[in-house]
């Protein structure tokens, strides 16, 4: 079983990243910090020709995603939604669906299990719910399994460590993912 984690924060070691560390502790994870990559905005697909702008890092990142069994999205709550870095990455999936270089994108996404970890400072247990619903719709569109989400509370760095509910949920996700690794190992899949 392989896991790829996409981090959507511009802040290094911010609350969402810290909460994800608990959820992903002692697991082999490919970590992608989107702030470290150049991803251009989505092209205008209403034109008859496929637009090819300057090269960016997106194709390499989507290949990593396509190879993973589990995808974890980590983002702070920005204006009641996911960060622009993560949204930009997901927006590009529209191109990938039509890109002849990725003819099996939709089919490969069907087998993915998705988890979302998010932290916000302004009543996130209520105000992050539109983002949760957005992720449910995204997963539903591609027939991915939206398996879980964790919402944490925290604004200043490290403040999420005072949110016992979020810490417990992160530990639960960690235990679940470890059990999935063990089951995959028993079935003879690569871990």
C-alpha cells in the first residue's frame, strides 16, 4: 500500500502539517509540499486545441498521485475552503481528464482512498464543513472513496495541539492506516 500526502499550506510546520504528522507517524509516505512546486493555472479547455503553456511540475505530481493507493490532502481552512495551492492542483485534474498523456486517469482514480486533514482558527468545526462537502463532491465525481476527514482548531503555530478531539482523530487515522498496511502485507501487496 502506498500513500501520498499533498500539503496545501504556505506555512512551514503550521497547524495542518503538525496534525498530519500525527496521522502519518511511522508510515512510509510520499510527502508533497505544494508550496515547493510550480503549478500553472488551468488552461482554457473550450478551445479546440489542447493548450500547452510553459512546463511546470504538475505532470510529475499527478503521476505520483496515480501510483498511490491512498491520498491524504492537508490544508488549512482559508476563507472557508481549501488553500489556493491545493485548489490549483485539483483544478488541473480537469486537464488531466482530457490529456492523451493520461488516458487512464479516471480509471486509476476510482481505486483511490482519500483522507482530508484541515485546521482553522475561526470555528472550524462548523466553517470547514463546506470544504468537506466540496471534497465529497470531488471524490464522488471521480468515484474515489472519501474515507475520512479531520478538522482541527488552531490559529497560531502549535495551537492545534490543544485540540484534543483533533489529536484523537489523527491518532485514529494513524492506527487505521497502519492496519491497512498490515492487511496489504498479508495479501502480498507491496508496502
